[in-house]
């Protein structure tokens, strides 16, 4: 009987050891399968992206993050999901993925690319500068961030170019509002808008008209010296401009076109004399 109990105990011990070894092997096999599943999911995501099925490709890229969140493939998959959405102009979805990337993978080597794509997503949603001011401001914010934090990249170079276009859009919006007030004879709000163009957007194509309107409105309000100040500024920078000719006509009632040429030559002569003082 004792011998029988001994054999039973030995059988149970061996069975438990066997189960323990079996469980370890199963765990190891699962771990290997998990890595393979991640690689397969990423490759399938790329394949579906190239086929044009971006929603399924995004699903596979998101799977990679879930399977191996600490691997190098997780942030790559996040960026690929964002780019997949962007490529088909699902900008809001792309923005969501990019904001998630920047929050989750701080100091990643591709942070500059994420900010650039984020700025472009906002920039590409600008349709009407009078309505899409939120997208304009967001795009400007991210382009400025790129220039500040990643100045020696191709992204920063393109950001500079895009910012010039954004400045034109913002100046256009200000001019639209200024002319709106002008048409309704609300002189002071109109003047403030035109001044904003001159002070903040003086490299844009809208500054000439803004200067002329400041001449016109200040003269209308009896502020002749103020009108002359803006006329001089307009003449100095845009002598051959139609707007300069119109401002000259306001301040010179006995206007002749030949008088403008004489005035320009006089200004040039005075400038030459001024320069001679420093030789």
C-alpha cells in the first residue's frame, strides 16, 4: 500500500513538472508569434496603403502599436497611419494621429516631420481666408515652431515659403475687413485695419492700397499732416504705383501727371545729397 502511494506521488510530481515545462514553451511560442504578427501587420498595412485602401491600412498600422507598443515599429506605424489619412485628404484624421504621435513619442527623431505634416494638414484646409482663420493661425503656429526648433532642415525651408503665403492671406483678410468698414463710412475701424496691414504685413502686395487708403481717409478727416506722412511713405517705396499717383492727386488738387515725375526726381535728388553726407 505504501509502495502504491509512493508511485502515485511520484506520478503527480512528474506530471506537474511536465505541465510547467509545457507552459513555458507555450509562452515562448506566443511571444514569437506576437513579433511575427507585428511584422505581418505592418507589411500588410503597407501593401493595403499602396493599393489605396487607406482605412484598412490604418487599421493594420494601429494593430502594430497595440501588439508591440515599445518597439521601434510603433511610432513608425503611427506616422504611417497619419500619412495614409493625409494622402487621401482626410486631414482631421491625420491631425488626430499626428497629435497622438507628438504626445506619445516625445523627442522622437521624426518629430520635425510630424510637425511639418501637421502644419501642412492645417494649411491645406485653408479655402477662404475670411472664414478659415483658425486653420491659418494653426498652420502659422506649427510652421513657426519648425523654423524655431528645426532651423536647418528642408522642412524649415518650406515653412518659410508657406509663411509668406500665409502673410498674404492674413493681409488679404485685413484688407477685406477694412474695405468693409470703408464702404459703410466707419472711418476709424477702417483706419485701424489699414494701419495693421502697414505695420504687420508690410511685405505683402496689399500694403500699397492700405497706404493709399490711409492718405485718403486721413485727408477726409482733416488730418492733412498724417495724410502726407503716408503719401511720402507710399511714394518712397512705390513711386511708379497707381496708388501713389492717386494719393498724389488727393494732396494736389491742381494735379498733372507730369508733376509726379518732377516730384519723384526731386525726391531722388534729395536722397542722393543725403547719401553724399556719409561719403
